[in-house]
């Protein structure tokens, strides 16, 4: 329950920041163009806070934190007094109206630069992309990729960390091949050509490199118990910290994933756990606990293994000064913008399955997870969502900013606005399409949660 509440809180904070900046973009440019702003609202529904400024603008926060809006004086919907006619949105030139509409998405891109700049000023703890092992029969295995080795470039683009590896692989989706450059422990560089003509992204939101068969280096996990949960099956059976698990029901404990899988497959069953304690071998009967994950009953023991420390040589911090950090933030924002446009195009052309579309539940999970990891990770997530929000809003669908810009472009070419009847029909079609996409995204979220 606490995880749900934490994710919900992080989601509200994330959405509040994104919406506030987006709407402030519209608001700021509208004011600079001489348009009278009637209401600036963060959230919908009944206001929980309001304040009217001296210029007449009403600032408010709505009860429903799922969006926001800026209401401007517009003679198409308001009775505009003659003395305020020049301050109506519709009275402004096409260029001014286009600037006001485009300012929202642009504000999201500026926000991404700012938060990434802050992220790089603080410093991002990172690990070098060292391949720990390659999955048999995977795309990477068929290309002959060897491990251990460090990925130094994907399609000749540098990859200082796993995040960049993930982004560059995603950008290559739809191509026939990917050029992977690695460096082994003897500092020898090797080029591989990965055949990705049949590569599909995983619906479970796994990183791209995992779906290609590349698994990051993981420190050694031993069977020495480092933690025993209170009132767990392990505690009730008498297992203790520093006990070493040797076997379960006579099956030797060779690696931790195998041991964990054996436990998960034995819910509510009594097993004999063979341990080594103070140089003595003991056999303890344990009744494996159970819990429901999705629709499946799985077993649990209530212990954690000892994990070796991550090698310091594999760790580094991406940290920059004020100027360099701003440049790096702008570069990363541009990379995310280009990737977002490419992925949107691949979604529309069918290269990326629509089952990969994520909705508010996935965003809430991401916000909660990154917030729990720390501020710098939350900032990175916020920048990613802000860029995506800006790109999506520029899609030329009615009810989105991109749709308004399309109407203004037609007006600029024709010299007169699109008729209200045509706009109304387009708004209805756009509304249906947006609703359908949201329904698919939410359905995908629900399906992922049930798996």
C-alpha cells in the first residue's frame, strides 16, 4: 500500500511540475503578445485555492491534478467589450497566435534542459556498460558478441553508461543491422554487426539491450545469508545471518537465481534446507511461504543473499560545471527529442507494437521508482516525460497544440481561418483518437500489472 501511495504522490508531483511549466509557456507568451489572460489553472474541477491578481487574472489550483489550462480572452467564446477587443486572442496575427500555442511544448523542452542541467550539476552516479554475459541463441550471441567486455559505441555513437546504450539501441529499431563496438579486458576493440531485422521490443518494458541478449555485469552473489526478515518462514525455521545455504531438498545450491527459482516454485511446501553454520552442516525443515503475484501463487523464504561490492573501476560520476552542464543538458534534451520523434514514427508505421504504449499507471510507477532512488534519477525521469509531453503535444491532432498549429498554418496560407464547422468535426475526430490511444495505453498498463 505504501508503494502505491508513494507512486501516486510522485505522479502528482511530476504531473504538477510538467503541467505548470507547459501552461506557463502559453501564459507568458500570451501576455507578451498583449492577450488578456482570464484564468491560469493547475488542475481541473473545483478550485482548492484561488487568487485574483490586480490585472484581473485568476490563478487557481483545481482538485483534480490531471492537467491544467490557460483561459484567454477570445471573441469566439466571450462577449468582448470594445475597449478590450485588441486584447482578444483571436484579434492577434497568425504568427502571434502560433507563438502562443507553440509556447507550451517549447516550455516542456526548456524544462527538460533545466532539470538535466541540475542533474549534471549534482552529479549522476553511473556504471560503465560492461557486458557480464550474453544470452544463448540471442541476437547478440548469433553476432558472436563476447563477454566480459565494455560497450563503447552503438552505431558509432559513444555509450558512457547503460542509459545511453539503451537509447541508441532504441533509436536503431527498424534498421537491418546495428554496429556494436566493444573493448575487452586487454583493451582490444571489436566490431560486431547485429542482425535486428526480426527484433521486437519486449512488452514488459525491459531495456533494449536485454531483449538483444546483453546482460550487464553483476557482482557475485553468494549463498551466505545477509538478512532474515522478521516472522518470515526462514526466521521461523531458525535460519540466521551468515548461514550458508548448501542445498534445498538435496538439490545443490550452485547459483542464487536457481535457488530463488526453486523457492518460488515451492509455495506452502515443506522443504529441507541444508546450511553451513560455524563449520557445521545442518538440515533445517522449512515451510515455504506464499504470496500472490498477478494471478500466480509463488513461494518465498524471507532471506537476502550476500552480494559482493560493485568494482570501483566500473563506477564513475557524470558531473559537470555550470556551463558544461548546461551544454550537456541541451545535448541530452535534443537526443531525447529526436528519439521521441523516431519512436512515435515507428509506432505509427507499425515497427514498434502499440502494445509498448504506456499510460498513467506506468508513468506513476516510473515516478515512484526514480524518486525512491534519489533526486538525480527523478530529475532524469522528469526530463524524459517532459520531452515526450512536448513532442506529443506537437502532433497535428485537433485538441492538441499541434492541431491548433495546423489550423493556423492553413489560415496563414489561405488568408482566412478554417470554418468553425470543419474545426468542430476535426475536434471530435481528434478527441476519439486521443481517447482510443489513452484506452490502449491504460489497458497495456493493466496487462503489465497482471503479468
